[in-house]
């Protein structure tokens, strides 16, 4: 009876530690001894320590990330958010909890975001979502969302990256290209037309040197037009 009671008590000690670990409570002290039950408890404590260290590192990564990281439930409410929300949207993470994420999305992108989040629950989507979001001041930022749906937790893990600067750079590039194609190609096309007219008008009244200059001008004009088209 004494032996059985001792074994039962020690096993209960190990069993209670599993519940304490899940609940985030302090574990019972490490069991002393070299028998199987004591070794099991010692290994369990080591595993619990390693899990806590992994969890601490994960929290450090999330809290110090430059991207806005959040968890969204199946109803579109924000369950968790990291401090980067303050940088991106000007909103503290604690003020976002319970808020519907759709309220942060700008204009016509609301429907696109709702459709994306609905599909995410039933199919695997690897293409990121690009949408505009409102900041606390009412301005908008361009963002790209990378998401993962967890069926077990009934929620979406979302990493939101600010691409406003990239979009501005793309817009500037388009403006530069438009300037090049219009402001440079149009004058060169005009010069080409003038050369055509000049060659026809004075075909018989131009010497060999003038003809050579005309051909040189045409070659260079056509080469510049080719560069611009490329």
C-alpha cells in the first residue's frame, strides 16, 4: 500500500505539471531521484524550460518586427497586434484589440479584402493581398498582406508590410518613362519628318557633302528613337 501510494502520488505530480504548463502556471519543483518517474519529471521540466525560451524568442521577434503583425478571427476582429501598428497606422496595439479589421481598409479595397479573407478559410491562397489602409490621421498607406489561416485556432495570422515608398517609386518611374517617350520622341519624330521633307525638296540641289550630312542626321535620329523605344 505504501509503495502504491508513493507511485500514485509521484505520477499525479507529473500529471499536474502538464496542466500547469498548458495554463502557464509555475510547475511543481523538480522531482529528486534516479528512478523512471523522477527522470520523466526531470525531462518534462527541461522541455518546459525550452518551450518557454522558444516562446520568449518568438515574442521578441514579433514585438520588434518592423512589419505590422496581427491575428484576426473568423469574424474579422483583431485578436492580437504588435507595436508596429503604431508606426504603420498611428494606432497603439491595445487600441486595435476587438476592432474589425475592415474598418482600417480604405475605399473600394474593402470588398477585395472581405472576399480574400472569406476564401482564405476554405482554400490555400499563396498570392499576397495588396490594399490601401487608413491611418489614424485619415491618410492612406499602401500595404501588402501575407496571411496564414489556422483551422485549429479559427483565425488568420497576418503580416502587413508597408509598400507606400515602393508604390511612389513605381509612380515616379512611370512619370519618367512618360516624359521620355513624349518629350524626347515627339521632337525626334518631328526632326525625322523635316529631314524627309528636306531630302525631297532639295533632292537635285544638294552636293555630296550635304547629302552625307543629311544621312548622318537621319541615322542618329533613328538611333535615338530606337533607344527611346527600347
